[in-house]
C-alpha cells in the first residue's frame, strides 16, 4: 500500500505521538458523542486508529472492534500497547479502503478521530461514499475534526464543518450531533468539531 499524503510525519514520530495520544482518555475525547454510541456488543470500526487508544477502550466495553491504521509504525505501537485487548488490526487507508470494503462487513459505529482533515477536498467525496457503504442500517459515523495551524511536516486541509455535513447529507446520512470544543492538549489556535451522522434504517 502506498503511503497516503495524510500520513506524512507520523511514522517517524510514532513513539512520541503514542505518549501524546495515550495521555488523554477515550472518554475525554468523545465526551460529547458517547451517549450516541451503541451499547455493546456492537460492530465498531476505528479508521485511522493511531495507537489504538479508542479501539482498546471500545473493545474493553465489549464491542467487536476493527482498527484500521495505514502507518506501520503507529500500528506496531498500538499492537504492542494494547496487546491484551481483542482488536483486529488492518493496514488500509482512506479514501479507497480497498481491503476493508473487500471484506463486505458492515458496522454499527464507525469512528474517524483526527483523521478527516488529512483528506484533500477531492478525496472527501469518495471517502464519504465508502464510509456510508460501511454502515449498517441505523449505523452511526462519528468524526472528530481538527482546525487550526498545520504542524510542520504534516498534511492537513482545514475546511468548515458545513462542507462535511453537506457531503454526508447527499449520501443520505442524517446529522444527529454537532459541537465544538477546545484542544485537550492546550495547543494555541487549535480547536475541534465533533460530528455524528446516522444511516437511515
């Protein structure tokens, strides 16, 4: 698999990023969205799972979790840190997700935490097509999107949330939740949007 542009800068910094990612909890990051998530056991897909913080927390709750991470170094750290948790790891990437789509599985909850802003405007429509195709009827898609300055060596595109909600709407996904929050790491100029969509039943 060719490395997507959005993964630039993550492999070399995997160990440092693991410390950063794991320093905040799943509950803190998803505080505004948690009450929308299905009760266990549900089929959960964590795309851009990083070091597996969210995947591990969801698996510990009793969900069946698949973690997708295109950066080998992050995936290796995640497999090591959360070796005691039942997570199935896959090396795949947006917008195409060819390996995942070939499996034909559908999910009750799909997470993209700090992932969507790595996609270019041209990549987002096919990515949204594939995300919608991965949801069960009534399945939910949760996006946590970063806004603000791009760190050196990274690739991010900061678009207003309305761009994403419009893309989702044209695919029949219903917006259930939208909120904004400050950065949990206190980085200047950085803030986040939480979006949650539902596939019609």
